[in-house]
């Protein structure tokens, strides 16, 4: 076959393209996702489109749960709704046996609507309206309190329904990782956690059942979990002795990293992110060291991004190519920060839908918004991309389809590759009616002439 002619060119060299292993993170192309050609997705669902894999979600969940449950006898997992609360995704998690972990009344209602019983919901978060606390208490949810004002609110809620209800407390502590996540929950070191327990145990309407923490997110050091387990078990023991009660559950939250590339990290995730087993070992081994065999409480993990991030992609298309005045190559694509809030902290992997020839250049990828902040990828090393080229951005499974916003454009479809290889639309693209549905025009504003 005759080789394609490539016009000779002089290329300005830019430092910093290669990392020390001589590879560029962004270089590469892919013609399919799990065997399905990229064009099939855009033909069927349009562009852009989010794609999730049922198989990869289940596999990853099973890997984490089986490792955890093989090490700790009362291992439980609860799906962090905010990571991805599409009904189809939550249904997979619930089929696998995960309960629901919610952080707002909206998420609580969404879990209930999907059929999760109240007593299989963990209700976390710093803001729980009193009406939703009443419902949660009536339905037997595990409510973890965040602060003293919420504690008083919880007492009022329980009193108003004439019940004495179990609660947990969220705690924070120094785990050796800085900046410390101290804004959620009661601090252990300054005794506020213990004081909260005292207050609960003296209450006529509340009693303590559990201790919860979530020490941070995208944690890169498993040792932080060792510290957390030690401190939480020590607190549990102090409470049990002092108040002669048994703590029913401990909850170590989420926070295990995915294989996304955090901005500011030099090494690729394959090098900088420890395997998830190391985090589970840190939790489970420390629990076995610290606990006596006759006092094993239920232990929950609320792992989010580590389960689902790699099971998701975004397919987007190049709409225009532009050279900036300083010579930088730039592309405008049809998905921006409206859909990709996570671009604030990640350098996604960028793959092209086919092999393209030509001089690779450091390029900026802009979204379609008429906003200066709409930068999806600050620097991708790419060959010249013809208009219409599809880019596959990943990992995309976590936090995008919950943190996206309807700003000047409709939110696109989300497709799922089912275990049998078929494709399902699990969220259709939005329409004008979806967006204007809640609006109302006062009578006097209904007419105008231009
Ligand atoms: C209380 C709680 N649990 C679980 C998670 C899931 O965290 P991740 O996705 O880092 O595993 C979060 C996320 O911030 C959280 O706030």
C-alpha cells in the first residue's frame, strides 16, 4: 500500500511534553469502547455522549467487596449516591448488595423512589432539613450527625414523632494527611466528638449506634486509613466503657482514588495511585489488630470514584480548529465544563477515534461555552485533528453526571453498555420542555412586541 504523503513542516519545540519515562499521557487513539465502534455511540445517541459499562462497574465492585469481606467478617458497602446517582447505576449497585449512602433529602427521596427501604439508607451530610430528619427517623435510616446544631435539630425531630431513635456521629481527625478534612463532623482530638456522644446519651430522644468518618477524597496514602481506624476504634472503646453501650457500626466512608490524573501530579496514575487492595488492607488489617474478636461491629465503606470512574467515558466531537495569537493550537469541542466539572482537578486521558498523522502539538481543548473558563484540557499533545474527529475522554464514571449543569445547552444522553454487549440509553438528552418546565411567566409579562 502506498504510504500517505505528509507535508514537511518546521515545528517549534516546547519543553515539558514528555515525562521522564519518555511518554506523553495524552498520546493514543481508540476505535472502540469494549468492542463497540465509537461511531455506533454517536450515530445512536448523538454527540457528546457519556458511556458507562455495566460489566466494569460490577467487576470493580466485586473486586473491592470480595477483598474487603474476605478480610473482615462484617464487611458492608453503601453506594455513595453523589458519585453517580443515575437510576441504572444505583440499581446495579443495589443488585450487587450495596445499600444507599445519601447526603441530601433529594438523594434520600431518589433512593426511596428506586425502592431502597429506609433502613438500608445511610444519611450523611452537613445539612439535613428537620422534615427530612423526621422521615429518616420514621423509616429507620442510619443518620450520622454532623454538628451540635444538627444534634439539637435531630432531638426536636425525634421528639415530634414521639420516638427515641438511634443516631451515628460523623467524626474528623488528624490522619497525617494535610490539609486536614476538618469541616465535617465532630473533631476527635479536641474532644468535641466525645462531648457530642455525651450529649446524645443524655438525650431523651436519641441514642448512639455508630461512628462515621470520611477522611478525604482521592487519598493517595493508605496509611491515613490506618490512623483513622486506630482513632475511631479508640473512641468507640472509650464510649463503650463510659456509657456501657455497644456500638453497632463503624463507617470509614470513601476516598480511595481512581485512575484519573490529578492536576499537579507529575507521575501517571499507573505509578502514583496505589492498588485499591492496599487501602482495604489498611482498614481491615488495622480493624483486626485493634478489635477484640467478640466486639466486631458492622463496618461500612462508602467507596465512590474508585468503583465507577474507570467504567465511564465521554465521547465528544471537534467542531472547530483555531490557532491562538501566540501560536498555540486550539480545538473547540461540543462538551465543556458544563458537563465536566471534574476538569477543575483532573487531566483526563484524551484519545482520538482513529490513527491520525502529522506533527503532534501541545493543544488546548476548549468547550462550546461562551465563557473564558471553559477549558476542558489545558494541554493535550495531539496530531492535527480534522473537524468531526471524535475524542474519547476518560475516566468519566464519577461525579460528572451528578455535578453537570444545564448552562446554555442541554445535557446529553448517557448510554450504558450492558453485560451482554447491547446498548441502552439510561438517560435521554434533555429537551426545551425539560428545562423550561418549572418556569412561570406572570400575566403582565406574557406579551411583547418588537
Ligand atoms: C460521606 C461520603 N462518603 C463517600 C464519599 C465517596 O467518596 P469517593 O468518591 O472519594 O470514594 C463521599 C464523597 O465525597 C462522601 O462525602
